[in-house]
């Protein structure tokens, strides 16, 4: 199960994402680390039983395995 925090020893890979401008501006004003926030959000979105996205993703994986 993915952790909701991102260990500093985890290998990172650069990527490009598009974010809503006002959210990005607010995050920067609050000195929020965008990479850490994105990691935490993704971990939360894919954690089993944590969000509706987990059930959808799990179903898609099961269907691909057939």
C-alpha cells in the first residue's frame, strides 16, 4: 500500500504537469513544496480504500489482466 508521505530516499523522476494557475499561486504564497504536495495527492488518490479513484483504478487493472 502506498504511503501518504514521500520518503526522501525514494527515487524521484522529473515530469511536467499543468496546474490551475490560482492554486499554484496560492501554494507558492504559502511556501508549499509543489512536488511534495503532488506526491501526497497521488498517494492519497491511489491508496486502496481511501478514495473513489482507487476502486476505479483497481477495476481497470483487473480488466486488463483478463
